[in-house]
C-alpha cells in the first residue's frame, strides 16, 4: 500500500458516494447513465468473487463489500426507486458492443485460463470502458450537471492515481501486472478529454461538446 | 499454472 494507491481507492469511493448521494438527495437520476452503472455493478461482481477464495486484509475486504453494496444501491435507485426520473431515451449506448468483445478478449488474453481468473480479467477490461455509455449520454444531451462532472472527475482521478501507484510498485516492489496496466491506461485516456473540459470550464456544469 | 492468483488491488 502506498499513498497513490490509497488516494486512488478513496477517489474511487468518493466518486461512488457522490453519485449515490446526488441521486438520493435530489430524488432524481436525470443525466445519469443507468447502463454505465449496471456495467460497474457487473465489474465489481465479477472482480470480487475472490472474496470467497482469498483474504488479503480487512481494508481490502471491507472496501470490496462497500463498492459492491454502493454499486447495487445505485442501480436500484436508477432502475427501481427513481425509475420515473431515469432518462432512458438518452441512454442509448449499445452495451453489447462492449460486453461481447470484452468477454471474448478476456478468454483470449489472461494470466490464467481458469474461471475466476477469466472473470477477473473480464472485469478489468470492462471497467476500462464502462464509463462510455455515460460519456455518450453527455455528448448526446450536450451537458452535464455540476455534480455529475465531479463524479466523472473522481472516477478519472482514481485511475490516474492507480497509474502512479503502478509506476511506484514497479520501481519499489518489482510488481507489474500488464493486463491491469494496459486497461488502466485505456481507462485513463478516456477521461483526458473530460479532464481538460472540467478544468478549463471552471469545474462547473460544463456544456461538453460531442 | 491454475493456482488461484491473488489480486491485492481493488
């Protein structure tokens, strides 16, 4: 554990909690892509199956449980409790275009051809592109609420901090996970355009160009 | 091979 990894995890947690609180407080999920949130729930579910097979630390286990619980709560709020406010007409990204190729790739390129490992690999690949329905939705409507941009900022910051964490671990621990690093780089790149707009538009409800 | 790999990151 290093400071970049810890702040990365906390950024990730901040993003998840910001989104959950926004929906809860405003009683609305307008502008939020339910499809991205479903994909994130699928990411956490397939990645954290190792909760049943290996114990790493109390921190590790509790964070996993919190991420899973929050992502399911978010999906519940969008598709059940506040379904009336869900902007399904603008959430038109075809998720099968992500899930199918990512599924195929996780069978072909993985560390070990075993069920748990393939599911872990699937989750890593899927996470790197899971935000696309959300970005697609914003590009369709042309704008995002301030709080939604904060959510995206913390999501992007989390992966950027993980990249620094991996550089750190490579130099100081000799740790290098090619699959995680490549997917992490892809994921971070997807946020670059957004980061630029977030900072130049004064971190407020930006009108984001398509 | 086929040992369960441990992933210590989240």
